[in-house]
């Protein structure tokens, strides 16, 4: 009876061992493939992915929730509109500006992961141009933010002539800032083309995301260079950029980054 019981235990033990060994082998093989492809998710990719998502939320959310949008050039009616919800407008603009800053952090974080050889030849200059363009646009946004709030005190209770003189005084600086907006988008466009080329060449992310990045960069450059002064035409580029940030964040969080060990 004892022998039979011992035999049955051994027979029950064998399938369990085989199952455990098979599962362990499959798991190890899967993890090894993920590591070799660089797709294993870790703190670095999670941080980077969340920074992209946060940048999209702050950049687009701050803009879309703002009660008033200032155009290419400040006009006297902007101050009246801003003053109706002054502090809410200020906070939404702050969130929007820090969305640009968070985008810079996301690009830096991404570069820290994929900026080594052989990817660096395209990734580093691409990311660098995006960061330059991003902070150029952030500086331009800060001008509209500062003048939009400061101008209220400079025009409140003033005569039409005094308001006109104030607006004329802001025109030179305002014109210079419109140049910041245009070139910030062109610089970013060049960066997107280079970064996207790196994505596609080494399959770092989905090829759809890679080509989306390239086409967005080319479109931005073509529109800004072809239509140099039309902020209404530029607006869709902003929304597409927010969408790109969202797609990048989701892709990195879900799939990781495909990095081979090729030198």
C-alpha cells in the first residue's frame, strides 16, 4: 500500500515538474527576447512615457481650457476679455507654458535612453532641435502671458488715445515674438524629421509612429515656410503636436522601446 502511494505521488509529481520547467523555459525565453530587443519596460521607460502624457495634458489642456486666446498681435480688446476671468486665465496659461517645459523634459528623458550609438547620429541632433524649438515657443508663450496680464493695469481706465499709444509701444516687441513662434516651429519641424528618421531606421517605436513623426515635421516646415504669417493656419499644428505627445507616451508605456544590441 505504501509502495502504491509512493508510486502515485511520483506520477503526480512528474507532470508538475514538466509543467514548471516548460513554463520557466518559456518565461525565460520571452524575457530574454524582450531584453535583447530592448523592449523590457522599466523605470526609465515608464518615467519617459508619463512625461509625454503629462506634457500632452498640460500643453493642450491649458490651451483648450483657457477662457480667452490671444492672437498673433495683441489688441486692446484682449485685455478686457482676460480681465473677465483674470486668475483663471493666468493659471491656464501657466499650465500651458509648463506643458512646453514638460515636453522638453520628455525629450531629454527619451534621449537619455536612445541617444547612444548607433542611434545617436540621428536621435541627438533631432532631439536637440526639438528642444530648441520647444523652448523658443515657450518663451513666445511667456510674452503673451506676461503682456496679457500686465496690459490690463496699463490700459484700465485710460482714454482711447492713451490705450492706442500703449498698443503702439508693444508692437515692436510683439513683432519680434511672432518670429519666435515661426522659427520655434521650424526648428521643431527639423528635429521631428531627424528623430522620426531614427525611429524608422532602427525600429525604435512602431513604424506608424516613426512615419507620423517624420510627416509632421515636414508638414510643419512646409506650412511655416510656405505661409509665413498666418497664425490661424498654424493652429492645427499645435493640436497635432499634442496628439503626437499623447501617442508617444502611450506607445512607450505599452510597448517600451525597441533597442537592439547592434554597435
